[in-house]
C-alpha cells in the first residue's frame, strides 16, 4: 500500500526518533540517558500512531486550535481506528508518564528511575510484537 505524503513524513519522524532513542540508550555517556530515551521513545510512538491515523483518513490536526492533537487524544483515536489494544495504549501511557516525570520533576533517586525504565523495557518485550502495516 502506498503511504500518503503526510503519513510518510510522520513515519520518517518516528523512525528518526526511534533511532535516536536507541543511539542514546547505547551511548557511553550516562548523563541524560533516561531523559533522552524516554523523550525520543514517546515522540516515536506518537508520530507513528499519527502516521497510522493519517493513513486511515483520521484528522490529527485540530483546526480550531491550529495545532495537532495531543498524545492522549491520539491514543483514544488509535484504539478506535488503528486497533490499538488497551495493553498497548497502557504501555504508551506509562512511557509518556515516565517521560513527563523525568523531564518536569526533580528526582532524588535517579537509580529508581533507571530501574523503572528497565521495567518498561521488560514490559515491552513481554507484549506480543505487532508491526504496524499501513
């Protein structure tokens, strides 16, 4: 199936963010690793979900606000139009919550955050892997 131009652009952004998350995760530099991985992983998920929605003719741009839809609305639409399961949506919400907490709230116990990220990684590998085909 040929991708729409907007879907192809969003998919490209998703892949770029995913590559960046993997590169930062594997980097020798420890400083900012958790923040960068969560930031890029959440962005990759959002862009890929928006690409799927655009391909299915779902509007992802809110004309009244002149901005694209938010992550939560994207998850809601994804469950209706893109067969996103409750478990997958829950995992994406957890990644978004970890990213939000890591970026906006000072953390006294940074090792706890690293352990949480490992837990999310375990949950990602425990879920059945579905490749988005659109």
